[in-house]
């Protein structure tokens, strides 16, 4: 009996030791993987950047001025602004101050490693109609992508779910915070619809896995597209019917109570045009298809992708549809497209008077390249001013946030970046940054790994 | 069928207009006047002329007069760099992986080069003049590489650099293990499936090659009269052992690249380049000690588990340790902006400008064994140069002209004119009955050929598309 008991205790002890060891290892691993810096949410305070070049974006650039950040907002900007007592002074000599950049087309926080690490991917829900799924509920505030992105001057992003016909609701977040709510700028901003394409079996995403799908006859492809559009319209009809049933019940309680349908419920504000719908579309004919759909269904539309949006500028302008352009880095689809076909698209959109912004369209890790996407557009016909606006003020406008961010103006949220050169240049370094007025440490998973190995002999 | 013919006519016209570029000069002599010349060897020379004669750089200096028949390019206010060399590309390859076995050293990229791949022209428009064309990363030993110059419009035999040493692609990690995709149900798993299996597969190949070499040595020395049977799989591996073939080894994790270098120590050869090598910053001294090169992305990361520890400071750490570093694209899209990837090397760690520029010019040339002829602007080297409208490290810069051995292969002004010609041609073709839209008398319009993506190795067996 006794020896058995001892054995039992020994076993328990062993298990305990083992679990401590394993648990310890796990916490070590997760600290490494999530980046121990992730809870460095910066510090609040009153900050004054003095003697800097201030690129307001909304107005004239102040060559030698001061900007004051207080209570999370921009409190003052100008050539002759006095520094409030107790403010932390930052010498802005040789520095340029910019509004934080905004990427309006990412999947930030929804997928840590997309290839073959399924456990880290929360991008695509099962089913075609997912109006009720919300990115804000899938965003990992401790993704390593967040710090890596923000230290390059990007302060806010739209994070969108992907896949299916109705992918779900995109969120707008600041790249700082320990919880999704702390990060949220607009928790449920827009519904993402992957607008049905005329897919003839190659290019423009029509070809399926590896582009090896069998080509489809054009007329057949049109028919397939129309069938899918009809499917989409059916959801509108169901929602209308559902809303009517609810209205009727509200007026007459003797009617049977309509069972709650959370998907249709979620779709209602988008159907009514109270909130925007982001339609992914690249090719002219598909973009025109979106414009027709928006006009017919009386919704508020935004194009995401937009390779050939400039070609459909008339339809887009008529229906007030702006474009989140995600293709500066993409290769032109057709062999006989101009080599700079996708570099010049932003300048063509500008020339056509379209409202657009530039986005990386990246899942997360390479969102930090946003300034270079805009810069390349600047090399190919877009003015430098527009290039800068396309990742700041124009993005804010399209996201309905122009009163809060996108430029340096008194009263706006203090999402502010201090750089040692032109914000869009690849060699420029970010020296200070503020999100919601908090001074953010310029560390990331990458600077930590760098520090760990840079002096190894 | 007729529609296809019409498209071919268009293609021929396209190719035809390129040959106009080629034949515009009475000879291939070019004098570039008054440029800021980033030599990638001797710093930046302001207000400098470069004379290219018979394909070679013959003079660099001020106030050079143009010889008769030479084309003169006024590059006032412009920048000139050596042609960019991409030490990891899959452009031009009609197939990327022979994925049936894990050792396929017998297959050759040379046999599947497509000189009409539009990526060539787009790369030229990004200032790239040369590339190492590699198999994908599906196999431990993937096949024989080809080192080319992008002589767009020329027949395929003009592309390979004749005196470039031969190379071979090795690969390790997730793609070789075939763990990045689910094999169709019922398919037996291919060996190797683990990192320790991969290195044993390579060791096995080297042991077999050593034995094979022994058999031939014995035959040649008369020790035996029985001639060994030729083995196309082992021949190129023997060339590695003899130091005649360069090993370019795809991998991500530091430990597996270290394992390969230890294997190379064991068999007495030097690995030419660690490709991708996104964790090479963890083993920089070990790499430097062996004189092995690293050909990396500047900052691409996080696309798979084995790239999760990649950092943009890798180039700096390797450079500080004295490793020869090149920045490659592995992608037809990224290939067009290698100048910006080099600029980022300055941002992350502060590598000096010329050293950063060398990472896309002279360093890859050294890694590929072609630095005697290209990679920097020096007298005696091939006239492979790029003219930029602004400093090539500026995001606002654009390539104006790309020249290989004195011949212009991309010129923005010519491209602009060509577009108008093509547009006119298209208009004519579209009016043809056979090309009318459905419902207006013709059949469905023909769709221009899409890029051949079906076999690109990220799609099925990993690597080509950035991975």
C-alpha cells in the first residue's frame, strides 16, 4: 500500500515537474512568437515637435514650425506656436512631420502566417453569405505584423475578411492597443463582397488555383456571372422581406413573431446604404458590373482592387464609387499590357477625377511597404502631392474619417509621424511616431531579433 | 484558328517593333554623355561620359568625343548604374520543377527557356540585364541552372552567358518536405519528409557521385578496362565535387543552411550561394568563414513559418561580417524594383550607398562567376548599363534606357511610340470580322495568352512566386 502510494506521489510530482517545464517552454515560445514588445502601447503625454518641416497634407507645408500633441489630439500647429508648459519638447531640426499613413485594404491581424499554418489564419469563413462575421472579432492585437507595420509610419488600416460572396465586415483599426476594442476606430465599417467576375479561365483571378483552369467560353462566363449576381440580389430580397415582416409585427402584435435571422439582420444597414459595401473587382467589365449593381440596388459602394477602374471612371463617378487601389506591385495580367500598366493606373484615376487611395492589398507582413506603393505611382505620372495624399487624406476620406485623420489639422486625432526625409522614400527613417497621441516605441519583432543577433561572433 | 493567327500577327508586329530598337544604330557603339555614374566599383562620378564600343566599356571620363557611327545619349541630370543582376529568377522557364524525385540533377533549365516571356521585357524596364535562372525548390537537388542576359528579341541561344560557370539548384525546408500543401488523397508521401531526411538525401547523392567519380577515375587510369555507364544524374554532382559547378541552395532556417555547409565541408566543396537565407543573420560568422555568398530578400518575410524569423537587417549583419550579399527577386513582380530593395538595405542598418548598390550588381555577378565581364561600370567590362531619370534609390525614379553590350533593349521613349503602333494595330485587328464581339457577327473574341502560371513553383511545389 505504502509503496504504491509513494509511487503515486512520485508520478504526480513527475507530472507536475513536467508540466511546469512544458508550460514554461510554451510561454517562452509564445513570448517569442507574439513578440514580447506587443504590449508596448506607448505613453501618453503632451508633446511638442519644434522647428520641424510640417507637411499638413490638407494645407500648405510649414517649413519651420511647431506641432503640439495633447490629450490624444493635435492641439496646435503653426510657425509661431508656443509650447505649453510641461510639454515634452522634441527637436524637429531636419525632420519632417506627416500624418500617419492609412492602408485601406489589408487583412491585418487576421492571418499571421498564411501558407501552411492554418491555425494562424482567420481570413475566410465557410459559406457564401457571411454578412454577420466581423473582422474585429478575429483580429489578433498581438500579431507581430502590427508593430512591424507601424514603425514604418503606418498608423491605421482597414482590415477585411476574405473569401465567399459576402466575406464579412471590415474593421478600421489603429495599430496600437492590447485589445481589439482599444485598436478600433470603426468596429464594423463596411461589408466586403467579392463581386462575381466574368471569369473565362485565366488572369484577373478568374483562373482558379495556379491559373491552370480550363478556359470557359465568354458567353458561358457571362451567364455564370449573372447567376451569381442573381444570388446576391436574392439576399437583398430576403432581407427586404425579413424587414417587412419585422415592421408588420411591430405594428400588429397579433402576427406571428418573425424568427431572428442574424445574417439578414447584419446585412440591413448595408442594403439600406447606411454603411458602405466594398466590392472587390479588377477588370473594366467587372467594375462596370459593380457600378450597375450599386445603382440598381441603391447601395453605397467602394471598389477594392481597381486595376482598370480608370477605364470605368464615368460609371464610377456617376455612382459616387471611390477606389481602394491595391495593384501598384502587381504584374500586369495580359502579356500585351503596357509594362507600367499598373504603375500608371493611379495617375489615370487622378486625371479622370476619380476618388481613389492606394493600398498594399497585403495580408499583413508587407503592409509596411505602403509608402513605396504610393511613391512608385508618383514615379509614373501621379504628382508627389497626390501620391502622399493617396496614403493619407484620400484613404481617410474614402473610409469616412477625413474629420478625424489623414492630415495634420488642429482637433484631429494625433496619429503623427516624424521622419528624417520624404515619407514615401525607401531610405527614409521614422524617428518618432504617435498614435492617438501616445508616443509609440519604435521596436518590433524585427528590431528585437536584430538586437539578439547583430553582435554574434 | 484565324483568331489565333491574328494574335500571332500582333505578336510578330510587337517583336518586329523591338527589332527596330536593336537596329536603330549603325553599329553598337554608344556614348552616354554627362551623367552621374554610380560605378558600383569606384564610387559615383559626376558629369561623366561612358563610351561603349563593340559591346565593351572602352572609356569612362569627361568630354569624350563620339566616334563615327556611335549613338550619343545626352544623360544630363540622369543617373547611370551597372545593369542589375538578379541571382534568383524563374522568368523564362516554361516549367519550374521536375517534382517526381527529390534528386533531379539531370534536368536543365537551359532546355525550357522561353525567350518571349514578357517578364523579360518588364525586368529590362526595371533595369535588370542579367539573371540566374533556377529550378524551383520542390527537390533536394532540383536541376541545372542557366545564367543569362536578357537579350529580348533575340533567339534563345543568345541568352545564356557562354563563359558563366554552370550552376545547380539545391533546396531545403518546407517545399522539399512537401508540407506546404496537401497531397491528393491516396498519394504516397515522398521521401524526404523531414529536415534530417533532406540532408541525408543530399549526402546520399554526394556519396553516389563520389563512387561514380572513383569508377571513372579507375577506368581512366587503366585500373579497370570496363567503362562505367554514364549517369546523367551523378555527372553534375561530380562537377560540384570537382569545384566546376556552383551550388545555389534554397533554404530559410539557419540550421539547415549550416547543415549544408557542414556537408560541403565533409565533401570538400564550397557552397556558392545560400538562396533566400532569411535566417543567415543568425550564422553570419559561419558563412563568412567559408566564403559562401548569400542571396536574400531585403525585407520580405512572414509568408510561411520558416520565413517568420526573417528581418530586414539581414543584409547589414552579413555585410558587417564580410559575407558577399546579393538581393534577389524570385519573382517577376519584385524583379522590377530591385533598386528599391537595395535602397532599403541602406535604411535597415545603414550600409553605405555603393555597398548597397553592389548587392544588386557586382555582388551577384561575383556569386555567379561573371564579375570579370559585368556587374560594375569599369573599362573592359561589358556595356551593360541602365540610365535612370533620378537616383535609382529614389522611389520616384524610373528607368529611361537599359543597355546590354551596347545594344538598347528597353527605352521608354521607344516604348511610348511602340504603344501607339500597337494600339493602331489592335484597332485594325479588332475591326476584322473574326474578332467582332459576340452578338455582332463574330465568335467570342480571342483572349490574349495569360502568363504561364500553371507550373510556377509556388503554386504546386513551392518557391517561384516569392516563397
